[in-house]
C-alpha cells in the first residue's frame, strides 16, 4: 500500500509515493472494535433522543424535550387540581391522560427504557465487542437496541 503526495511547482506537479506498511492483525482488530464501539454509542444516543414507547395504543417520544413536556404538563395539572388532559402523541393520535398516566409514561416507560439502555443494553454490546477475537466476529455483531 502506498501513500501518494503531490507538490506543485511553477512548471510541474511532483508525485511522491511512500510505502505504508500493512496494518497488523492486532491493529485491524483494534480498529474494528473502535468502530463497532462508536456505532454502539451512536445508536444508543439515537435511541435515547429518537426512540419511542407505547401506552394506551399511542406512541410517546423518548426525547429530552418530550420528557420535559410531560413533566411540565404533570406539574401544571397538579397545580391546577385537574385530573387529566388530552395529549397528542407522535402519530397525532389524541389520548386522554391522567396525572398518573403521565407519571407512568415518564418514569416507568421512558426513563425505565433509558435506564435499561445505559445499564444493561449498551454495556452488553461493549462486552461482546471486547470479547470478539477476530475482525469478522466484531463485524458480525449487530447493534440493535430495539430487541
């Protein structure tokens, strides 16, 4: 393998080829593991921001802004002494949610899923990646947090 560089002078372009040694199997494995670890982290972050949970046949976003919106709605209902409100879910479905429903969605479904993601799922993938002995084993690991 060669690395090509070019230098332009007034009247010509000079090409220089430098031989680059082939990476060792250990280096290839290290690179594959680093790439797969980055993929695992990117997909975990994506799930936390773009994932959804379902409740009462409705889809609720897991994003930080939606979690904050649910929390603020719950607090407002409690302050006003109201028991429920209409909620427009991710698919524009209107559902009647009680204060208890909102709390359940926030704490049990969304935050519970996020907690499981970072405490169980992500570390499990990191362990699989670390245990892999070959580049092929690393590449065969399918990162899918929806399972």
